[in-house]
């Protein structure tokens, strides 16, 4: 089971996206725990996280957040601008596949295609 954390400013947008990613993961037969969080609780939650997704409205802070994630040995990805749109969960799950495959061999890449 892979643990994923999605961060945005207050956590509301990421909560909805986390729910939608969970649904996509179930459809694809993936074993993911997807949770929403805020930048404020990031350092506390990173050690138990396998991949970090950062909301597009935090693009100006992505380098900083990516560095904090790297210090916890957690790959990070910036969600595209349309991540909270109708196809955003599928795109986010694809990005997760790339992040997790880079960390170690993971079935997300293979099962998506």
C-alpha cells in the first residue's frame, strides 16, 4: 500500500481531489491511501508519505516544498492547472505512477496502460 499526500492552501481542494483519486485508484485496482493536508502540517506528515502532490496554486512554492519532501525521501509532483477539473483525478493518478515508479518499481505505470 502506497501513501499519498495532497497539499493545497487550506486543504479543501485537496480533500475533494483525494476522494476522486481514490475512486480512480479503485477502478485501476491500485492499493493507495490518498489523504489531503496543508502546507502547515507537511513536515509532520512527510515521513509516512510515499508521494507528495502539490496543488497548482502553490506553484510559486513548489521548489521549497519539493526540497522539504526530498529531505524526507519522498518524491513530489506539481499538479497541473486543471487538476481539480473533470479529468484531474486521472491525470493526478498518472503523475503518481511516475513519482512512485521513480522511487521503486510500482504497478501504477503498468496498470494504467
